[in-house]
C-alpha cells in the first residue's frame, strides 16, 4: 500500500513538472482552444498560457469573436483558478477568474437578441462545452482596468446631445469584485463588494457600488444596494425586480415590475449632469427619500421628501 501511495505521488509530481514545460503548455492550450472554437462555432485566439503550481492558469491575450465576426471580448491577462480534483480526472473546472484589461462589446439586435447569446447558451449547456474538456463554476470574478460597451438600437434616444445614451455607451476604468453562488431550484446569489467605472461619452462616473442579490426564475431580490457617486451617497431598502419568466427581459420596459425604495440619501445634483446637462453647474446637495414602483414605461413616484 505504501509503495502504491508513494508511486502515485511521484507520478503526480512528474505530471506537474511536465506541465511547467512551455511546449507542453502550448500544445494543451491549442488543443483546448481548438475544441472550444469548434464547440462554440466561433473564433478564439490565445497568445500564451502558463501553468502555475498547483491550480492556477495564466492566460495572455484572449480573444473571442462573435458569430458576426466582430470582437465580443478581449482580455490582456486572465488568471484562472481551477479545481485540482477535477484536473486529476482529466477535466478542467474553472472556479474563479481575474481579468486584467478586459474589453467587452455587447450588441443588441432589433429582436432583443444579442451577440453573446451563443456563448451564454453554451455555458448553460454542460454537454456543449464538455467536449472541450473545460467547464465553468465561477464563484468569484474580478475585473481590473477594464471596459464594457453596449449598442442597443431599441433604446430610447436621449433628449439632449451629450446626455447618457442607454442605446450606446462605454464604461472605462472598471474595477470590481463579484462573488456568485449557485443553488438548487434555479436560485443564484451574488454580491458586488466594489465597483467603479466612468462612462466615456457622457462623463457619468460611479465611485463605488455594493450589492447583495438573490436571483430566481421569477424575480430578483436585492436586500443590500448602496451607490456612491463622486459627491453623492444613495441608499436603498430591499429592491425587488419581478417578472413572469426570464424571457420578459427582452421587453424590459413593459414586462419587468420594479420596487425601489430610496432611503435617506445625499445627492449632489451635478453628479447627475450626464442625464440632465443643465445640472452641470448646479451647486449644493439634496437629502432625499422616495419610493419608485411599477414598470419602466409607467413608473410611479411616492413619498418623495427633499431637503435642499
């Protein structure tokens, strides 16, 4: 028994030593990339991959193309932490990811679909990605110095030039830590411990966000939500987002019902100049509280209190 155990340990150590070899690492990388590209029917490119003892993979220059041959995402550097027990079974199970200089590009079409639908469908279908030998159970996601852009021709255009445009925006300098836990019965809890970003075209800036939320097939409960703007602090009681099914998000403004209780918050009006340019020169702060409820197309405001 002792010999068998010692032999297994020696074999395991030999495998880890071999994985330090660049040629072996690149061979495994190109094999996984090729299988993933075929599984997704999309172009994937990776510059270099380095295995770091025991359970970390460093990926440099990861590129993923959407089905329209445009960039869906590019990442300068990715640190992936994987499950060692699964690796010993010949599987790669990614459990956490740290993305440096991530660039995401989401495009919504006229039907409400997006250029990322094929990827989300594949990730939700284990049989689709298992052929590559790779699976995902990411419980922690970190973004550093990243950017994200969205184009949505269905969104309402802003009333004034220079205002925040929900149909075309790009957030830069994104830094955030996100934790996710998957539960039975289609329930997911997630938290954001920090989030900072600045929108490129309107100048709207977010200093920090803290969120605790629970997702289910019929609603999202947000018991903790705090938003810090450059000179403002906005606090909320539990927020509820209700829907009959996930398909309702394709008609968000008409189908999704929200309840947003804003509790005593300090708001510097100039922080909202991206949405109302006339506020850019506004001075002073307001202390307010209010209750917002209804659908985005017909929101109702109640119990509004403002001290300016």
